[in-house]
C-alpha cells in the first residue's frame, strides 16, 4: 500500500516536472493579451540608456542583479516573488535601460540584429534551445557571463562556456536603437 502511494506521488511529481519543462519561459504572453504578432521595441517613459554605452549598461545590469539575486523562478512571473526568463528580461530592460520589449522569448528572439558570440557586448540578448521546444533568454554582461532567471537557481549570473549553456546556445541579438 505504501509503495503504491509512493509510486503515485512519484508519477504526479514526474508529470509536473515534464509539464514545466515543456512549457519553459518561451511562450508566455503578457497577461490579458493574445500573442498573435511580434511587438516591436518601444521606449519606456523617462531616461533611456544608450545601449552602445557598455560601461553604463554593465553598471545597470549588475545593479539589477544585486536587487533581484536569487529571486525564484516562476513560469509567467513578473515580480520579485517569482519571475521567468523572458519576464525578467522584459522587466530589466524596462526598468534599468528604458526599453520596452515583448513579453515572450519567442518575440524577443525576433528583435534586433544577429551578433556572433565572439562579438557580444553588454546588453545583447543571448538565446538558448533548452529542450526540443524550449527556449531561454538572458542578457550578456561581460567576459562570457550573462544575467538570467534560471529555473534551477532563480535570478543568477552564468557563464556561456559552462557545458550546459555551451551546448544549448542558439543565437544572440543586439538591440541597437
């Protein structure tokens, strides 16, 4: 009887993990909207950071990290109580850089110009294929490091040359405006 209950719990846990893994943060539309087309890039009210000013962009990204460090990962989340990867990127660009991006990884990946891994600079978006249908996004800081909301560690800084991220790397985009 106990083994049967344990197996049922294990099966439910496994199904939950698989569901989370398949959904990822790649296709969560902004609440109350339909994801029918890729929105463009807009400017938030107030001061906008020139994305070519890499020292200021780095400063703002490290500031965001210190404020959000270890915020847990939550699919569809947009706050310090839980955030997913594309939501974190959207919030970061709006509050720290004055740029309004679309909510989903899918639409964020359609923005800007492609940039090679060797030419990355602070503020470039980096994208990963994490599963057969999953996509993940982070923002490049410097020296092979990027800021993102990890499903394992929450908001964190990781290295592009870590084996997991190296094998999952898909592309990078620059949002010069």
